[in-house]
C-alpha cells in the first residue's frame, strides 16, 4: 500500500512540476512557430529584357508573384508552391511598353511591392568624318 501511494505521489509531482505536462498536451504546430515573413530580391537580368525574382521563404507557405502595370492591370502571375523554400523566377518584359510597373509578392498576410520603370533610349546617331591629309 505504501508503494502504491509513493508511486502515485511521484507521478503526481512529476505531472504538476513538468511545464509541458502541466499545460496539457500541445500540438507540434504550437511548439514550432512558423515564420510568416519571406525575403525577396528583384534584379534586372543580363539580357535587359527581363527581371529575375529570388525568394527565400519558410516551407509551408505559398506565395503569389504578380507583375502589375501603373494603372493596376495584372499582366502576369506566378505561384510558388508550399513545399519550396527557395525559388528563382525570370519574367520576360520584352513585349511590355515603356512605363512604370510593379512586382508584387504576397503570401496572403504580407505584401511587398518592388516598383520598376521600363524605358527605351533613343538611338544616338554616329557621325563619322574622314580627314585626308
């Protein structure tokens, strides 16, 4: 009888004293906080007719990457899957007219915009002169 009482007191003491057991059982989702932010960089490509988007995000979150004109018209939209944690995309801008645009990246909670401008430089006329002596 004394052994049973002692065992119950020890189990009760461990249960009350242990912080995880005192609060009750928790899900793994509560133990591991999921980061809600992502990191992104938008850079011009070497061809100058495209931009590259680099993304580093926590797995389990999907992202939408949109190209939007100055007037708010969505021109392109690409999605990053939940299981991917890093992503690199290239957007061809050759068919777009000169103007102001935005790359908008969102995960549903956080939205980040990267504005950029497309402009075509006027060709410079090259004049050659020949001098004979």
